[in-house]
C-alpha cells in the first residue's frame, strides 16, 4: 500500500532563483510536497519538476495569479524579486496569504534593511518585513543574510579564464553565506516553524574574510596563478552593463559596496545560525568556490577564453550607467536623510545585539 505524505504543502516563490531553487531541491530531498512558482516553462522549471516539485506559472505582481498559485499550500518561502516595483509583488503576496490562511512564512530580507537606506530595494525590504509581520495568525520568520558569497564568485570566470580577480570591496571583511546554506536555514524553518515566529535570523559563512584573502583560496581551487586587481567602480559598471546587469540592480549594489567598505557586513559576524538551525556547520568559502569553478561559465574551454578575451577588450568602449540620473528619471522616492548602515544609529542599535 502506498504511503500518504501528511506534510503540509509549501509554496516557494522565486523558485528558479539562487536561493529559491536550492530551497525547492532541499525540501523535495526531505520528502516535503512543494509547489514552485515560476515565471515561465523552461529548462529550469523542468529541473524542479524532475526533483519532484509541482510547478505553476504565475506573475508575482498579479494578485489573482499569486492567490491561485497559493491555494492549497500551508507554508511559504517568499523571495522578493529584485525589481523597482517589488513592493507591488509583496502586497499581492500578503493579500493572497491573508485569503489563503497560510500558517507560516519564511521571508528573505537583507541585513541592511532599514527605512533610511539610500537603496530603494533595501528600503522596500524593510517595508516588506513590516507587512509580513502584521499578518494575523501567521508565523512569520525573517531571513536577513548579508553580502552573499555569490556576489564575489559571479566574477570567478575572470580568475579562471584571465588570471585576474576583480576586487570591489577593498580590505573590509565579511563572513559570506552560500546560497545553499541560506536555503538550508530556510528549509529548517519551513519544516518546523514552531517557536520561531517573529524572529530574525542571519546565516553567515564560518569566518570573516576579505576579498584579498579569498584570492589564495581561489588560486588553490583553480590550481593556477590569480592576480588580485582593485577594480574602480566606473569600470565595474561598464563590465556589468556588458554582462546584461540592469541599472536598477546596480543602483542598489553600488551602495552595498560602500556598506561593505564601512564594515556593515563585519558587524556581528560570523553567526552560529546555520549550525544551530540545521545541525551542520556552514560550508567553507573554499567549498563554495569549488562548486562555482565547476559551473559552465568558469570552465577553461577555448570558447570561454575567447569570449572572456573579447569582452575584456570591449569594456573600455562600453558606456556605463549614470545611476544618479537613472534614479531621478525613474522617480525613486528618497528618504529625507539617506544613511548607509554604519551611519544610521537606529540601524546599528537594532543590529548590534
């Protein structure tokens, strides 16, 4: 006789993203029924289905589609989209959660979240935390990781193919969490939300490390010489635009680089969150590097080397973004006195305990 799974079904938004896909995979591995919300049917959604997840195509900005996707689920992982109108998505999600009577939500936020930060995305994340925490009868838990390991390692192809590792954060330190460890914490909370309602957890890596201290680890993994280069912001913006990164993403990221240099991600790190909630230590930075080095974009093939060489030589001729003008033209609201994390006494008081 077939066994019946009595676990409540869990909705995962942003299910093809970096943390969302890992949450889906780990929940399925643990035998939990999962409904993965995706933007389109493609190879990524097919992979989630192969893991055992049910997939549903829905527009995260449409209240009716979000409600339809949520029907029949009891818990949810909410991963806000990196989008100028993300708050619309959050409002749609909150309305659907209220109607569907979800019992628990794990919401991905950010270590920097505050009402005063110059980044629109960061201010909106703070608002989303307030919206989710006000849902009656819902056990809401906040995940607020800092600067991900992914933010450094998305530049790993420079090291693997060109022998240089661009550094944007100087000698400031961080204990960068991997996507997988963030997902492990989310999964632990989704599987057992009892006792965590109203709490906030910051998963980190196991040790504080600067980008310059990452370079010897990258050399070891790649088994080849790698030179650290301090990349000016203007050149990074050109490189990022060449790689298809949007102006909105960069309009926030430039502030996060300054937060990093001022020590915002070093404050309170590392934490024991991963070990305490999952029973396993966070993975080392070397472990994360090895996974990225095996990805197609970093493999030392002739095609990849040729692409990297051509793109590297295109950078000086690629226009950068004028991010101040972009924010004005997009009518981004601004706080009266924008404050980075380490200059915001209110943020420091709430994050130093």
